[in-house]
């Protein structure tokens, strides 16, 4: 490809509104162009990267016996009503009407379409297991799109769906997909990624794993044990908390605390540590039920865990509407409406001599005892894991980091086959719903996330396996006949040898060419100039390491092919 004909431009300025490295560099290097908030056109270089990522995914899915399909983008309302998700998914799903007034939805995921495809088509156990997958553009009306391709409204995704006669067969296949995902992300070029246990979210099911590109700019919080390898998304992470004091001393006593309402204010007023307090955090459900969770004052609520207990979305609440005193709510003698959800976090179990609200304006209770005053209460884990808490597996200290979700896999069970009426005949003649697995990879998000890992201050740095072109041919002084003639010859020879080459055929300054080559991030730059021609050599620079080599023109093509082959093998081995 000649740069003079390449659609797109490279710019020096940081685009308005772009904050993440991948977003900035993709715009500056002419890889993407923003159409509207959260939607982008992939320019030719980005499209080439996108296709190479897709090809890696296809190879690994095909190796698992996957069959590629293409589900519809627009689906009728009835399909989603069968699964119950037409009403349970809110603003993220785009709803529309066709010209006849029929309710339709824009596909944001395709579990329903996959079951519909198999419904009355797959009828017997001996047609199982099978897996189908697609790579398709999807649209979710994200409330807060950010970071360019990291969280876009329109995005390309690989989603796969497997069907099995037994849970055991699903679990065995799930392990194979888990391993294939590691191969995919290694082949793309990731080195800083991990798999973590995760919440099943709107997909449903009981078991889920997420694949995370580990980076400080990630939205997801990850809990990692460096010792045993325990890894979890914060949403479902568990830990061993600091040991509570089990010694009971003193009678429960009501004390005046006045305007001290927050944990910090109460601790300062009574001169106690937050570890010796129980705070109340309140919400309301979508059907206007009160939710109160009590936990140790130095801990925070894990809202994902709490939502599962409340079986509802959690919304802000004015506690006075439910007869409570804001800032003085306590876990002893609490009076709330009968339909309320009251939860006691495991951090309170064994806690003695602590402070909590008195459920009375301006007063708190001190010397409260969990064993004495919360007798019969069920304690559950609804608190967030904190740095340096202990691993539940090995007892070593946990570390917290951040990540970008680049893939996820779910064991869905019969959530969709049962609700949509899909059954197969088993060997004993009975009819049974198949169990399903679901497996997704964000193609555009993977493209952007590898930039977050590898790019430097000068620009993009592409792994050889997904680089839009392998070689950036960069002749300086195109006004020199010797340079221009040799550049044209090298370009033709590279193409004939099967080398993917981007040829900067512009007659512009050396500074512009070198800056653009670093910005675009191709793995190998081949520079020729009057000086290198005088020595019968090309200057070859490796983008990632900065290593420079001088290679004779007669050996250049064969050396480049060997360098490309060697680096691809190194990534994929």
C-alpha cells in the first residue's frame, strides 16, 4: 500500500475528548474516525488489524469444532419475550418498530437467536454437542461510552453458543474454550492478561469467567493472589477479613452523638476506630422496597452481591420515607416495613464492643455485641475486598489491580432452552432441555487494549501477528532519482515475496516520515537514503525494541521474511 493513496490522515494534536492512550493514538494515526458518541469508522489500517484478530479467533473456534453462522441484526420482540429479557434489559437495548408497526429489537447479544436457530432443527441427543459462532457488529446504547473502542456503542464481537446433553459435557467443553481463549489472546500479542471469576450479569447462568487485559486504565477492579493464582473480578471476589475481637466487655449503652452522622464523624466524636463500628448503607428496589445492609465501618458494600440477594436493581433512597433517621440507623432494634430486605455482612460476625446507630435522632449505641445483641442473625458476604486482605485459598495477601474485559465465557445451563421451549429426545425416550455455554470476545476492544499494553510515547506498537502491515518502507529524499528508483524496486520485490508492506512514497521531509512511521507502529521500518545507498545497505529498525540493523540490499528480502516469520512463531509458540 502506498501512503499517498491511503485513506486517512495523521495528525499531531491530541483530539478533543480523547483521554485514553488507545483512543488518542488511533485517532492521531488515522486508524479510526469518530462518527458520533461511541461510534467510529474503522479506517483501512484498523480494518486490517481487525481482520487479523478475527482470523485468529476463527482458527481457534474452528479447531474446537465451531461452525460459523450469521444471526440477524434486527429481531422481533417475541423472541426476546420468550427468554424474558425484553423487559429485564433496560435502556441499553434499542427498540424500534418496522413499517407495519411490529416491535423489533436491535441485537446486542444473540442467545435468543441461537436457541431459535436450533429450535425444531436439533431434535435428538445424538446431534449434540455442537457449537456455533459468529463475528458481527452489535449495538448497545451505552450510558457512558468512553475510551474510543474500549467502550463503544457499536462494536464488533465474536459470540459463540454451545449446546450439550449433560452438565458434565458442558463443563468439559467449557474448559476447552477456556484454554482456547488463552491461545487467542497470546496470539494477538497480549502478555499482561489474566482470567478471573466474574458475575454472570444479564447473560444468566451460574458460572462465568472473564479475560482481562491488566492495565491501570481499566474500569474493572481485579483481585489477585500472587501466591496461588486466585483471580476474581471485584464483583464476586471473596477474602478473609481482619480477625474481629471476640471479647465481650460492658453493657450496651446509648450515647449522645448530636450532628455526628458519618462513620468518620462518629469515630472522631467517640474516639473509636472504624473497625469497631457497624454502619448502615441503604437503597431501594425498583418496586420500592427498602434495602438496608449493615457492615463493619471500615468496609464498603459490594452492590453486585447485594443485588443478587435483593433480586433487584439498587436505587438511591430517602430513608426518612421509611421512618428511619439518616445517620443514626443501627443494627439493634431496627424497625422497617415487613417487605424490606435487611442484610448483615459477614464482617460483623464475631464483632464485639462496637458502635452502631441507635435508630434515634442524635444517638448511637456503644458496647454492642454481635454474639449477644445480634443473636440468630444470618451473616452473608456483601462487602468489597480490600488490599492486603487474605486469600481464601492460601491465606496470603491479596493485591488489587485494574483491567479491561476483552473476553468472557458463561455456563448458561438451561436458562434459554427452557424458557424458549427447546428440547431434545434422550436415549431413554424422555425429552430434555439442552444445557448451553456462551463465549464472547470483543474484537475492537482487543484491538484497543493491545495498544494500552504496548504503545509508547511515540505512537502505536503492533505485534507482528496483527500488524496492519509488517514493514514500513521509508525512503528519505524521494527527489533523489537513485532513492526513488530503488524504493520502487524494493516495494515491488517485497510485494512479490509476500511481505505486507506500507510504502511511504511521499516527497516530504525526513522528520514527517519518521514521525509518521513511529506513530503508525508497524513492527519493522526499512529506511533508505542517499547515505545508505552509498553503503549498499538499508537501515532496518524494530519498532518495539528500537534495535537497528544494517542489511545489504541483496539480502534484504530474505532477511525480512525470516524476521517476520521468527517473530510470529515467537508470539504463537
